[in-house]
C-alpha cells in the first residue's frame, strides 16, 4: 500500500506572498529623519550672573518681521545675500571697524598655531507672525555661512573639505569658527498683533 | 523545408511562472527589512520646509517628536483650523510639553539622556509664535538639543 506522498499545491504561494508584499508596501515609510540641528540656551535664572554684554560692532543683528522681510544691521536684505554677509562679518579681512572685532589674545589651536579669533556673534530675532519656512530658510543660510567658512579654512590648510577631515582636525577647525548664532529672548518686534 | 516545420504547430509556449513566488518573496523580504512602521497617527497635516544644510538623525531611540500643524479635514470640526501641536497620538496643549519630555526621558537608558534630541516637525505655513512658545517650554524642560525637521532641497 505504499501510496506516493501527495504534493502540496504551491500555486497559491505567489498570491500569499503578494498579499504580504502589498501590506508592507503600504505601511512602509522610507523617509530618514533629517533637519537642522540647533542647541537652545539653558534658561537664565534670576540669581545667576548675567552673561557679559557684547559690543555692538560684534553683533550681527538679523531680524525677520511678520511680512517675512529680512533686516540685517538695520537694512533690508534679500535672503540670498545673507550667507555672504555673515562670512564677511565673521572674517573681516580688512579690519573694517563696522564688522566684528578680533579677540585681544590670540589662542593656541592645534594644527593652526596662534590664531586671532573673531568675537562676532550672529543674533537672530523673529516676530510672532514670521512664517516658519522663512525662519528655516534664514537658519539654513546662517548654518551654510558657518559651514562654508569651515570648508574654506580646511581646504586652505589641509586640502580637504571639513567633512573629510578626521575628528581632531575637525575639532580644531570648529574652534576657529564656532557656530555663534544666538537667538534673542522672544518678544514682539514690528508692532502688536 | 519540412525539417524545420516539424514543431511549428503549437504557437508560443507558455512562460513558466514557477519562479514568480521567488521573485515576490525577494521583494517581500526587502520591504520587511527596510520598513519602519508608522508610529503615530497624524491628526494634523505637516508639510516640512526645505533646507540644504541638514544632518541626519542617527539614533531613532534618542529622538522624541513634536508635530505642529493645522488639523486635517476630519478633525477640523472638532479642533478648528488653527495650528495645533501633537505629542504621540493626541493633540495637546503647549503646557503638556514638559510632562511629555519627562515621560520620554523616563523611557530612555540613563546613559543616553544627555544625547536626547527633540525633533520639531512643523508645517511650513505655521507662524513662529507657536514655535517660539514650544522652544521656551523645551528650555524649561531642559531638552536643549533640538532639530528643525526639514526635507533636503534639490
């Protein structure tokens, strides 16, 4: 009575697999999370000493009003000029008295030796009515300015972009151009709403 | 000539579909591995702004999300059209952020707490007023590392 073992019909296997495939196709999200990373300042307690005042020439004031217009150091500016403006302000190659000052003491930085660092700080202020995409656009330009400064420096010194440097060199470059963007405590600028 | 015509009667032979399940299974495994299940059900619409200088968020377990945007159609009757924020699955108030952050912190490994990042996923049409309030709350909760979620501009 040795009956041959019946074969299982594998024809519907494809259907089952398709069903599963479609389920995963629908539920899948391929996006990787990415964005502009910033650090917020810790909250200032009243009993703590206030941070030292910064001289006016060392602050690069960027304002965005509720009509999404940009004012830099008191003058209207289109967004695409902001990046170059910030770079010029931080580097200040001709020692222009309106742009950022250098620190009095040169600092010893590995790979670079004694360097005169800029005291410049970019200050960003926005109105309640500023739209978020304008704010991100401006943030993006500011970050781009600092990234380009770092890239230029690493190109000149090491012949590579900042991204390709090893950790220690990156750290040194970061010391020369720290990301000094400060955001003012929120308040209403450009009238009440 | 007859020599060549011998088999010419049957038309085109059927393509064997025996390997079809294998191909489908291969695709299936690819999607199974690469998939991440959608964790939250968004009740608001979020269209991210574009940026070029973006960084990837490395470890998903270190990231907590705050969504900001106008409620989607189905919820507009209940919540109106003003931008709201969503934490996990619920539309919340700004004042809930501190509790949310400490709850997220509780879930984390102790060593990871300093690396905790808060990702703000806000719609590009949102006004800065609500974002600024969120930032102030985050400062109060001392969750200082933030990420403005945005798409890569091409």
